[in-house]
C-alpha cells in the first residue's frame, strides 16, 4: 500500500505542502528495488500525471518520483528516490545543535 501526493514544495524544505491524489494504492515492487530507490509497478487506473510524491508506510519513508513513469505490460513502472528531510523530519527536529553560521544573522567582521 502507498499514498500518492502532489507536492508543490521545494526539495530543500523539510515541511512539504502535500495534497493527497490517491490513497491506499496497491503496488508491487520490481525485483531489483531497494529502500532508497524503490521501483514500483502500479495499475493503469492510477494516472501518472497527477502525482509526483509517494509515501510507503512499509518503509516509513517519503519519496520523489525520480523519472517519468513508463507503461509496460499493462502496468506503470514508477521509479522513486527517498526524501530524507521529510522521512526523518521528527528525528531532525529533535536534535540539539550549535549553529556556527547562519544565513540571516552573522558577524561581518
């Protein structure tokens, strides 16, 4: 199962603006897939022009659609790449850090 979204946010933002396009979509993994760059097979009833972002609960990660989907043997082949910022947002925000440089507040000397 996966949720397909339309994401309009910049890749550099941690909090993405997402709108659900398809929810609880059944999918099949291609044999050569991995958790960082999964390749999915989804049914032809899921229009590939409507989404550009995917959440896979099994992996607990968010993904960008890395290449335009292709239609093969009655299924769409969708190649994804992990969005590390959104996938690990909670862990990143819980970190205590010391900032030595910052783009808006700095010493010119």
